[in-house]
């Protein structure tokens, strides 16, 4: 095989692999967006700042999956009975560049550790209802 043909073959394989990876990301994003109980939410990580992702409700957990990951395993998992809402605030000017447009910053506490999630206000209303709708401690199956 000629050197030009080999170089073309290698470039073609790299291009096909690149298209496959992009296709996998798009398929994952599509599947997460269509699933019930999912919503776009950025999380504030102390070490690296805001990271975009998707949250999903399960019966016992709130799970956060990174947007730039193909892993089906959530990066963070918060037990519903250990979550509480501390409030919400408008995003600062510096934060607006790192989170989705029109989002509010929701301040949550999980096992005494505070963290922030950025989401649309109507999603925040649903999240706070989901957290508060659980049975009280000592009643029910998951607390």
C-alpha cells in the first residue's frame, strides 16, 4: 500500500471513531432528556467550579450525571431522606456564563454538607415538592 493510501486510511478510521463518539454523546443526551424524572442541572464543585449535567429522580435518590460523560453511573447520588432545601438565589453575573440561561441557584444540604445546583425555577418547584413529599422520619419505608 502506498504511504498516501495508508495516511488516508488512518484519517478515515479516526474520522469514523470521532463520529461514533459524538453519536454516542448525542444518543445519551437524547435518552436522558426523554426519561421521566430528569432535568438539566449544573452542580457547583468546590475544586472545579460549575459542571453541567442532568439530574434524575429515583424513588430514594436524586442522581446527578455529568453531561460530558458516557457513563450510565451517576457521579453524585443524594439520599432523598437526607436532602433538605436551604433556599434559592439568583445567579451572579460570573455564574451566568457557566450555567444554563435563566437558571436559579438552589442551595441544598445533604447529610449536613451544603452544595448548590443550578436549574430552572419551575424545576426547583418540582424538586422542593419531591423532597418535602417524603414521609416523616419513623414513618414509611425509606427513612
